[in-house]
């Protein structure tokens, strides 16, 4: 089977984003694509940068720190942490992550606040919600969110910019829709009570398997790795790329 270049995959992804956005009555330009580069070597990240990608996500601090050190030529990259952050890694994480999407406990928030204060930084974060209630997942329970956001007001070096969630793994991505819908509702509710230290700007939902549904349900940030970097690309998508090329 044909190997698709990064640019071809990106073009295909952008078309899919446009389709979903138009179904949702959204402007596709308002949807932030976070390209997930965990496990992806630096040369391919450079290739993505060359294709115009400026926002990337990593799930491990150590791996990200090593890549950050060699990607200084791509200094306009915006780095997002998407994986669980241990408290003893906070100091390093704050040095280069522009966004911490995985703020998932009060203890972590306090540590981020302390370390960001030391470095003279206001750390942008998204609050991770465990929307599926699965015990192996990180994130606040939906019922804890309001109190958590209120308590953020005393942490002056943490700036909450929205919410993040990982949908439950389902063979049929349609089954993830009610969870995303619930996230959208919470996002809207929290937005009504937003202030300077917690603006509700971003709703980060959706990965390769379910970004279309996330966008349809109102996400304005998606996190896509496999679709762009994975070994295999679904055959229906592959045939669409071929058709596009044939018809110019
Ligand atoms: C890996 C990961 C993604 C991207 O998943 P793909 O299936 O590779 O698109 C998105 N969000 C989180 C939190 C991840 O860990």
C-alpha cells in the first residue's frame, strides 16, 4: 500500500475538519489542531513544522524535554502537555510547555502555581475532566469541577483556559458523542462564570478516532497523532486521497 506523506495526510485531515466544522456551523479556522508527537522522532516533527504545524502535544515530560532541546530552530512551536504530570516533574515542565492540558488535581495546581511563581511565569492550563468515570483515567469528576475552578482564583500563577477530556475507547465512535456533549455543556456553564484567571476559551476533545464527533459537538481544540503519523491509514481514507489526486 502507498505511503502517504505528512502533507497528504494533513491535507486530508484539514478536509475532514472542514466537513465536521461545517456540520457544526463552526468556522474551521477557529479549531486549533494540536499535533500529537509522542513517540515521533524529531525529523518528522521538523517535517510537520515545514508543513505549517505550529502546535504540538507530548505526553511525557522527559521525552518532550529531549526534543525541545534539539528543536531550537523551530522556536515558534507551541508545546502542550497532554499526559498526566507528576509533581516532581512540574519544575521542568513549566520551563517549556506553553499549555498544560492535564491539570487534574488541586495538589498539582498548587505545585504548578508555586513553580511558575518561582520562574515568573503564568502557566496556561486546561482542566482535565474524567468524563467517562473510568478508574484508570486521570481527571476531575464532573461534580468536582465548579469547586475546583473557584479555588483556582487564589493561584495567581495558574491561568485556566478551558477544559480537556479523553473520550472512552469505543469501537463505534458515535458512542462517544454523549460524553462530548456533556463536556460541551459543562464548558458553556463554566464560561458563564469565567473571570480573568479562568477564561473558558478552549474545549479540547477528540483524537484520531473521534475528532469529527468532537468538532460536531463543539470542540475548538483537537489532538491528533495517529492520523498524521501512524503506520496505517484506513483504506477508505486512502482511496479518497487517491481520488482527490486523480481528479486534481
Ligand atoms: C495519544 C493521545 C492523543 C492522540 O491520539 P491519536 O489516536 O494518536 O490521534 C490525544 N490525546 C491524548 C491525551 C493522547 O494521549
